[in-house]
C-alpha cells in the first residue's frame, strides 16, 4: 500500500516539475504602464513623480504637473529628481523586479517606524512631501533586495542648492586662505602647528608607563592577534556557508563596513595599527618562529630562509593588487564567497611566504591592504621612532635589527632606530622590547611630518606615486559609484549579476556575455582614471609649476615629489567615505555579531533594524573633511617644495599651481557628495 | 623558561580553539535536517536560482500538529499553501514567520512563494506530503 502511495507521490511530483517548465515566464506581476501613469486622484498643486525601483537603482519615468505629463523615453529616464524649494511632490512608485523599499534622507520617517515597501505588481503612493529644505537628499532602498541593495540609491536635488554652492566656494576660500598663510613662508609647519614638536607617548604622565608596559609585554602581540584570528575565521566560514546576501553576512558586514572604516580611522590616528593586529601572516610567523609567545633562537628560522628578490622590494605588486581588487570591488564587497576566497588566498600566501621567504616580505610587498595602509599612514599622527638617533648610531650591537632575548630583530627588515617614515613599519613593537637602551618609543606628531624628506628622497619611486594616484582617484570615484545615483556604473562593475552567493551557490555568479563586456568597460574606466588620466593631469600641473617656479629640477622629480603631498588628502577623503559607510550601515556589522551567518540566530540578544544616522547632513560632513584634507595637502606640497628648492618664493609659486589642482579636486568632491 | 612554555601552550590551545568556533556553525549547517525530524519544520527560503525553499519536501503525519517556521534568507519572499488555506504574507529577509496547523486529510499540498522574488519566482515551490498511518 505504502509503496503504491509513494509511487503516486513521485509521479505527481514529477508532473509538477515538468508542468512548471511549460508555464510562461514571469509576467503576472507587472503593472501596466497605463494604470501606473493614470493617477485617479487629485493631488492639487503637487507634482507627481512616477518612479520605478529596480535592481539596483531608481529612475523617473514621468513627471506630472497639473494635467501636463512629461514622459521620459525608455533608456533616458533620469535618476536625479530636481525640485524647487517648497515644491510638494507625490511619488507614485512601482517595482520592476523584486520587492524594494523607499526612504528619503531627512524627509521620510525612520524606516524602523514606518517602512515603505514597494512590491512588484502594486503601485505605492507616497506623499505629498513638501521639500522645504534645500540641498541634496538621497532616496534609498530600505528592503534587502539583493547583493547591491545597500547601494541602491537615487538623488533628489532641492534647488537652490545653497549647501553645494557654499561648500564649493568654501573649497576655493580654504585654498586661498592656505596660500595666504603659506605666503609668510612658515618653515616646517603644518597649518600653524610645528612639525618639529613631537610627544613621546610613552613618557606622558599617567598613561605613558601603562602603555609602555603593555607594549613591552611579550604576550601583547599574541593577545591582539588572537581576536583578529577568531574574527577572520568566522569571516571565512560565513563567507562560505553563510547567507548569500552580503549585508546579512558577517564576512561582508564586518570586513567591508566595520574593518574598512576602522582602518581608515586607524591610519589617521594610529598609523599601521591594523598590521599590529592582523592575523593574515600570523600563522606563518608562529610556524617560522616555533613560538606563539616567546622569543626563540634568533636568526635561525624554521624556514627555507630564501632571499626576497630585490626587484620586489617596493610597492608595485601591492598597489597593483589593490587596483585589481578595486576592479572586482562590486563583487568583493557584496558576495560573501568572494570575500571568503580572498581571505583564504591571503592567509595561505602569507603563511607560505613567511616560511619560504621570512620574515614579513608578504606584508612589505604583496598584501594589497598593507600597501595602502603603509602608504597612507605617512600622514598619520602616530609613529614608532627612536628617541634619539644619536644613541642608535653609537650603539653598535643593534639589537633592534639582530634581536635579543627580549624581542625579535625587526621582522619588517628595517633599522628601527634610524627609520623616519611609516611606510614599512608594521608596528609590531619588537624593537620596543629588544632595545636594551630603552631608546624606542611611540611618538605623536602633526600630520605630514615625514612627507617632505620622503618626497625629496624619492628619485625613482614611481610605485609610491602611483599608489597615491590610485588611492586618491578611487576614493572619490567610489563615493560617486556606491553612493551616487548612476545605476548603470554599478551594473557594469557588477557584471549584471543580481544574485548573492556563498560556496554552495557560487554558480550563480557566472555572468552573461554582456555582463563581461560591461565589466571590461568598467575596468577600463577605473584603471584609466587612476593610472592614466589623473596622473597625466598631475604631471601637467607639475610641469607648469616647474615653469612658474623657474626651477632647475626636472619635471619628473617634481612630479614624484609632489605626489607625496597628496597623502593627507587621500587619508581625509577615505575617512569621509568611512564616515558615510558607518552612519548609513552601522546596523549591519552590529547585527552580524549577533547573527554571523545570517541564519536568524540571535547570539548576543540584540538585532537592529536598518536606520541611517542623520544621513541628510552627510554631504556637509564629507565635504568638510575633504576640504580639511585639501588644506593639509597644499601645505604639505609647500613643505616638499621648500625642502626641494630650498627657497621660499619658488616653493610658493610651485605650490600655488598645485593648489589650483587640489582646489579643483575638492570642488569635484563637493559636487559628488552635495551637488 | 618553564613559564614561557606554559604560555606557549596556552596560546596554542587558544589558537586551536579557533577551529572549534569555526566548526560549530558548519556542524549546525548539517544538523538542520535533523531538527526537522521533530514536530517543528524549519524552511529557509532562497531565490529559486539559489535553491528555492530548503527543504522543499516536507512529510507530516495525518492528524498530527505541525509547526512550520519560514525564514527568508536573501530577498523578500512569501509562503502560502493553497490546499490548506495557509498564507503567511510577505516575509522580509531576516524575518521568521510561524504557522501551526493540523493536517487532517492525506494528500500532497503545494506551497509557493507569493512574492515576486527573481526571474524564476514562478518555480519557487515545494510540497507538503500528508501521510496516513
Ligand atoms: S601588511 Fe597585510 S598581511 Fe601584513 S600585517 Fe598588514 S594587513 Fe596584515
Ligand atoms: Cu532595493
Ligand atoms: Cu518568490
């Protein structure tokens, strides 16, 4: 009996499976255009905006004023809504594909109180909303609708956009004021603060001795790496088996929101502190040392001990890998499995290279994060330095290089006592432990102290110059792409794939031909702007500044030197990006700790709903940060020029030319976020 | 020296402990079908391209009380069983909806997603099989 029943069920299931293939594909849910564009209600003097939501953007199909209906032709529907202050607007919204949400920065109630859901097949009316404050406001999707959901935005510009005009004018004014300040020829100063002053953090009353004990404690490194190891282990597991949608998955939420943003702040306030904590090369280091905690048999590594090729002793590989990651960034930051794979690769390569080529050559030359963190942290206020270089010069034993029973010799192959740039100092604090004369310390100084002498030394450092260009252009470009209304750019980078993926569903990521073609367009755009266009402009400005300053140095040298002046600018632009990401997406990482795999767990007993913090003020916060970076950058350029030309008036003239470029960049930035 | 070795071992144990933390969710992943043996059935909804309803065949005994928990994993889905008069409405990602019922007639009931969720939405369905003694 039961046998027959089972057979029956099997046959029924089979028929159902078959039948489903005979069904026509999706059509039942689409609202007809006629229904949509025929609004039966009377909204008085309000404008009616016919908005469609789709993966991953919003665009305007038509605008109706009174009885006048302006329909935009297919393919040229705008994604920026321009209204005048005081306008009343009714949104009539449909979804073209899946369920979306609707939220306007500063104008609609918090999505926690009242979530507006746009289901396919239904027309949702929102409003009338009176736009009584001018400025730029974003429309955001408030329902998770796929991998790029967090970046599904549209723009509303309420004219006259005074905020934009005043910040654009503010950039110019800040540039002029900085130049006016530099006119007096301040030597070795940064916006009024002396670059000679340094605070020896470990001798500060109160916290100094405590900090010193912590940093000299042998277990310190392990104690900070271990939590990182735990977190990255969870990242990999979550990336492979967790929820395929990025913002529900620990690997995405913690790495690309929390980690990314924290690193930007660390760069500014604590240099390469990430590399202190980083677990990626730790396994290799522990294996090579045969110790996790103590110091063991110095100079006899448990390794192959191969020599690192000199041609790789620079930032080329790291910066090009950083650019490569940028080319797949729309996937990297939204697909858990892609992040999981990336970290598996980084950990494996880091571990293997530590064993074949000790010590931290992976970190010095390959790690893409290490490359940008190291480069940018030259604008940090934080540095690990010797107290008195004179003592180091006289001290022949050089334990900071060779190691001592208290600490290893510098694993980053530096001479800690003598170095004066942050680029390759991974802040492992071994030198603080190994130095028998207590001559190593942590110094806090003003932003940009080392830039001038680094720049003047940089005779052929094209690698670091291009790292600057890549970082600078991509910082602005990403804000435009990820927080901008242009869905087509996102779609190009995303190869038109609308699915998230973990290991089991990785097959969904196979793009179509058109997607691949579009990705090449995206890649050419990203690489072209960062590797060619901006460097070419920068070179042109360097050439003009050489002419204007009547300098004898050749343009190449000036060009390379001035590229270091960009570093404070870069740091502030990325800090601005980090602020935007944290204020809008803060819920994702917090929730991810409670539910790391996105399986509906609630380990810590809390879960939050998506609710951006004061997003309407983001344009101004971001612009202010960029303008501050610009001023620092102009001043750095002056310090570099002064060191190079040894002459105020030439340095000043050269700086004025570069200042023009920096001001224009700031105005572009302000346009991107507020215009 | 002794003390040094002690801390090495502590550190080693901690490091190996990380593997345990990692293994836990993996185990749980494979334990989910086990859980379904009891009277509560957990269904995870993914877009059809990523697997649809998991599991998509549920066996229940006639006359027994069943509790179904449906959770949406990626985008907004729905859940309805026409033959049993069940409709849970929209289920947003991260949200769980629960239904309890007693199936008193033998047969095969089809459950479907009721929210347009992907190009293959129409194929997103599964079956509840009510078996008699
Ligand atoms: S360079 Fe890279 S791998 Fe090395 S410590 Fe820094 S982030 Fe980690
Ligand atoms: Cu959406
Ligand atoms: Cu569906």
